[in-house]
C-alpha cells in the first residue's frame, strides 16, 4: 500500500489537473473498503453484544462478571478521560491557530444530559437514520443526495435490551440465539 501510494504520487497528476489512473484506482478501492466497513459495523456490534449477553446464561457468576466488566470499563474510561484532559492542558490544542478570539463564536446550541439520554433511545429498531438533501452541481439542483447513518450508542442500547430479553426468555429464545450466533460467525 505504501509503495503504491508513493508510486501514485510520483506519477503526478495529468496536465488538466485530474488524478492519474493509479491514484484514481487506489482512491476507488479505498473508499469502497471504507464503505464496506461502515456497512458491516452495525450488524457486527449488534450481533456480538446479543450473543455475548446470551452466553452469560452459561456463566455461573454472570452478575458478578457483568459488574466487574462495568467497573473495568468505567476505570479505563476515567483513565482515558484523565489522559485527554491532561494532554489538553499541557499541549493547549487550538492555542496557536490562526482564528482570532473575535472571529470565534459560541456554539448555536449546546447539549444536555437529558438530551444525551434521550439520544440513546433509537427511533427505529435498527438504530439507523436516513437524511437527504438536494444535490447541487454548479449552483443547479441536479437531484437528491441521501445518506444512511447509524448511532453506535443506540445500537448498543438496543442490543443490550434484546440480549437481556433473550436471556430472560429462556429456552423459547434458543432458535433466535442460535441464529444470532450463526449470523455473528458469518459477519
């Protein structure tokens, strides 16, 4: 990858400013790979969490294990936040930017804890959101550009709820859990 990228750079652009064939090919492959990764993340996260929660049925001390996991997660999150704040105070990112204090503006809106908690609840079963806007080329509306986005936190909350419900359903949920484990292996 490094060698091909270097080769594409050394080939340079065409006289009209367009990319050479290698740069275009690498860009297409790279953007396709990233699109495939974005497509696989939601089902992978959902299936892995549901399957993991279902596997707690076989663990004798499932509640204790879940508590230890939450403590470990909180501890590592606290350490990473501390490192981030410490580095921010030491390195002062943004202090040496070209934006003057007069040009900087306060955000038009700020979030709240209640808004954050409400944002954890997905508006649909898949936790997906679709947005569309006019596609504009040279100042002329040429169509509609749509994109599908996902909120990983919403997918995690949904997977936790489904996993706990499947765990509480007992043997009736076994076909669903078998499908979930199989789908996780496929993904």
